C-alpha cells in the first residue's frame, strides 16, 4: 500500500485492501476531501470591539445567501448585568428600527436554576442574553443563525445559542434564544450592543451559508 500523500494508482488496490485501510491503517489510507456544497460557510464580514457602543454589520447581506451564521468570540461587556441586544437596519442608510417591532424568548440554564425572559412582540430589540453577565475575563461566546433578511413578505427570525458566566452564583450559563423582527421590510444591516455601557472587546464574524 502507498504511504499517506502518495495517492492510490488506478487498478493497484483491491476493494479488500481499501476496506482494511479504512478500518485499521490510517497511515496508509489517502482520502480526497469532498468539494464544498450545500451548507458550506463563506466568510463575509467581521468587527472587533474596542470600547465600542455598537458593532454594526452593513455589508454582508446579498441575494447569494438567505441564511447567515454569526460567531461571537470573546465578547466582554463593560457593565456587569447588562444584556446583549440585536437590532435590524433597513434602507440604504441604514436606519436602525427602534420601534416596538421585535420579539424574543430567552431560556437561561445553569447548574443552579433556569430562568425565562422575553415577549413574543412589543420589544424594541431582540434580547440575546439575560442580565447575568460578568465583566473582566468572562466573555460571551456562541452562535446566532439569521434567516431570510432580504425577504420582503415575511417576518425575520433568529436562533441563538450563547454561553456566558453567571455573575450571581459564578457558574456558566447556556442561553437558548429565539427572536423575530416583526416586519416584512427587507433588512440591510444588523447592530449589536449592550443594554448599558459599551462592549470592551471581542469579535463578531458573520458567514453566509451556501444554498446549494
């Protein structure tokens, strides 16, 4: 059998040998990874905080994608017990919608208890976390899926899984969030910010999810 990286000559290996290689001998098996397809991620835009009031994403939305994935890495709030929010922008400006056109349901879990926050409608932003955030070396991390921002006939939905420290009893929280923008207007931008104070540091990246 050829060593890793040498390839397999046509007709030079029996099916029995390939089965043996795949099961027992990874050093001698050469596998070509499949090409990217449906569900592949394409990096589109990123912003890093430096005592920032907001992190605004204004260039990532296009007709190429209808689903987007945000990755939050090491986000540090300046103010303890503040809440991470998400708000939609529309038009060429963009203009960020501050009206009561949002809904969010946040379920917070930790080893001590669970808590619920949010409302189906009437909010002025999508609430992504509860108010149990710490500061200093305790970051927010996780993912947010954003669906159909360009659709001009349907409401827009997000689904998030975020982890962060619980400043009350000093353990880790998992928050599962479902959010919606109750507007049929196409979204052109997204803003992230805290309910109080700035974002000290950390990065948010957004990727387009390939359709086919």
